[in-house]
């Protein structure tokens, strides 16, 4: 209600920080209206199971999409009021995700939102993903404006009925935010400020580590692969990360980590190239034939011909600067029991005994009672038989 009361331009806040217990979606409608033009909106979400898509139906009802849904959801709320957002920093750390966006007004810019969103086709066999933009722009020059652009709807679908890598079908998810999720200049300024004022921040090393990783991320690659999952899909020993990164660079493609995962690979290289690298590695570290024969998807992937020249020679630039400098790159819980616990329970009445104590030995007691009842019934039957069908008193 406080945010709704500050919708008028003269009353809007310079910054709004949403950090609720769990899902922030119920606060977004009022938040995007109460931030002044060019103001800052910060949103934290701790319901990671929902955000990760472990419960697709819950995810859809709360956010409207299954992947990279936070930014898409904020943008959709802002667009309803002729406003739009620009992400400054989006991070995943510990048990939560947190996004920093600037909010602007301008109905004409809202029309560009579709070019920032995509649907995603994810293969059910090899987990390969293909993005389908919801909108795009192409040149439409005129005499008055040679730089004019025209919006159009891209053709669909971008995938065939079966995945070219493993011959399986696809799941469909989205819409998701597929534009950059960080502002490199903003991140650089924050990182410099923290480095110059470490005494002001109790977690300066962690902040510097996260921001260093964010700066290294490929901004034009929305999603990432998880390397151990790819190798596990074909029952292979996972190759060293530096070897994989070197192979991608040797094939002529850029590569980076995602700050969200130690085993992540962000690259614009086609999935075919990544599987060719894995197939080349399999020639040196062959998978057991029995496992291949029992898994038709793994067999289909491994038995395909290697079409890309693969060089597994390690190279120096495959080792990112954040790793060479010893930054705290991937965050771990700093102390035992760190993170959100269960909601507080309210004890009603005089009986404050916990549920676990109440139910202790409940099953065994019920079994004993059932045995007693069964034995009593048998005794009654025997008595009836001995008294000509009437129970002895």
C-alpha cells in the first residue's frame, strides 16, 4: 500500500528494494509504479526451487515463465504502465537470486520488449537448448530517416521435430529474458569502488569475486551448459575444465563461465561443436560398451561422426584472470546453518509438544493395538464355538 500511495511522479522513490520471504511477484506491480524515472529497483527471491523450474506449474502461476523469469516478469509489469527496465546487475549467490534494474518511462521503448524475450526449446534427451526470439528488428530506411528500423515477428519453429544431436523431442519453456542481464560499465564502477574501499565492506572479497566473474561472462550468450551433466549423459569421465575451454577456443569460439555455477560453460559455439569435443575425448577415454548398449540416447550421440576439427591442446588464455588472481569466484555458505530456515510455527493451546515427539512410536503402537484387537476377535470366535454360537458372559 505504501508503494501504491507513491505512484504520482512527485512522490516516487529514488530506489525500492524488495526482499520478501519467498516470492516477490505480488509486490512487483506496485514497485514498478513507485520508482522515479531512472530510479533503481532491487528484487531478491529466495524461492529457488520455483525459479529453477522444479515445479513448472507453480513457476508459471507466480512468474509467467520457467527460465530467467525474474527479469521478464519485472519487465512485463513495467510495460503495463508504459515503463521499461534496463538490468544493471543480476546475480545468483548462496540461497537467493538478486537483480538490480533501472526503471524508465517511454511507451515507444516498450515496443522493443519482444526483441529482449525468447521462448526456449530444450531437448529431453541431451538438454540442448535453442532460443526462439519473440520479436526482432530489421532495417527499414526512408529518405527522412536512413537509420529507421522495423519490427517483425521471426519465423518458427527454430528446431525440427527431433533433436539433431540425440534424436529426442523437446520441451518448450518461457518467455525468458534473453537480452544482456548486466551493465558492464556499472559493474566495473562498483568493482573499482569496492577495491578502493575494502575496509567499508565486511564481505569485500566475496563481492569482488562475484563482480569479477560477472565482468568475464559473455553478455550475448543467454544460457549456459553444465559440463558434468553433459559428460554424465554419455557416461563419460568429465574432462578438466581448462581442456574443454581450450578446445572451444581452438575451434574459434569464445567461452566463459557463469558466476552461478563452477561447472558452467557459456559459449556461442553450436551444440554440435561441444558434442564433437566430447566425442573426441571419448576416443581417448572410451565409455564402456555395455553402458552404451543400454542407453540409446548416449549411443546415438557418441556414434555420430566428428564433423569439427578438435584440438584439445591447453592454452593460456583458457584460464580466466579471476582464477589466476585467486578471486573468491564461486560462493559457498560461510557458516553452518546459513540461509533461510523453516517458517516459525505457532503452538496452539497448552500442549506444546512438537509434532515429531507426538508421532514418536505412533506406528508401532497402532500395530500393537491392531494385534490386540485381532487376538480379542479370535478369542471371541473360539468362545462362540465352545458355547454353541453364543458368547460366554
